[in-house]
C-alpha cells in the first residue's frame, strides 16, 4: 500500500480463513486502543467498524505526512503508515495469542487499502457509500437489528449515542 498525503482510503483486513479476530469484548477494546496509538499520528480516522472476523477503517492521511525522495525514481513515506498498521496488527495478534494460548497469524497477510481519491472511480459517491457501508456492516451481517446497537463502530459516535469513550480523534 502506498499512502499519499491528504488522500482518503478504505482500509480493511480479515482473519485467516475468515476466522474470528475478536473473541471477547476486551479484544475489541484493546484493538481500539492500538488503533488510536498507531494510526492517529499519521491520519484521521473518519469511520471504523470492528466485526468478529474483520475490520474496516475510513482514514484520511495527514497533509504533513511527508515524503522524501530516495532516488530519481521512487518516493518513500517517512513515519510509515504501513509500518504502523503492520505493528498494530502484529502487536494485537501477540496479545490475543498469549491470552488464548494460541500461535500463528491472526490476520490475512495483506491489509487492503482502496483510495477514494483515485480518478476514474465508476461511482462519484464512493466516499459516502463507503462511509455508509462501514457503518451498516453489523446490520447486514445480522449481528444487530438497529445500527446503534453495535458497540464497535463509529456509528454511535456520529449518532451521539455514547460518551466519548470510543471516539478516536487525533
């Protein structure tokens, strides 16, 4: 993934073989803490949803996310967001593995990111559709009957249904 300053991305990953990545409430809370610590230095988190076997983020990379020329051909981001995402997932996996007496990777190897700013998107409303899709995930999966019932998404923050406990701001 190459993240560019000022661009917005839909980032997502799921458990290996579509297996769960969150096993109890504390796991969701730990992941949220790691998200805030790992992501907010590099980007704003516009929307998020943690599902039992996957997660979605809608992020906007900070404008001060500097790039430095390495050669005439490539540019490499400083303070790599990629590295932070990798560290976040690795650290979370280690914690969950230790708590559950398990080994091995928890997530699929590749976290995916789709730019909302790419020219030529077939859908001019991809950003808002992505925002809605992220928040509707628990409802579509049959985990809740109303969007506001799912604790582990930013929907409750936007709908002002809870205190700032979960709000992730940079």
